[in-house]
């Protein structure tokens, strides 16, 4: 078990060092591959609370009646 934890610690340190170097010397590619998806998930997961707090959201109606044959009444 100790060997496993030691190897795991070395691997985690190596990955962290590689990510730090990538971010330092190639900022644009790091942002496109790592930063943007992380930011996208953060906004997606917290958007409902943010929109509710700002008054941008309203509750969904339980049933939505549409009339596909009539213009202006849903479709």
C-alpha cells in the first residue's frame, strides 16, 4: 500500500508540474483545451442559481399547450 501511495504521489506531482509548465509557456492552447471546458462546466452547473438571483429566470409551467396548426399559438 505504501508503494502504491508513493507512486501515486509521484504521478500526481508530475502531472501537476506538466500542467503548470503548459500553462506558463503555451497559454492559448492551455485555455482552449483545459481552461475553457472547465469554465463552461462551471457556468453551466451554476447558471440556474445565478439566473434566479438576478431575476432572469421564471418557473417553468407544468403543462405547455401548443396548437401546431395555428400560427402564433405555438408550433
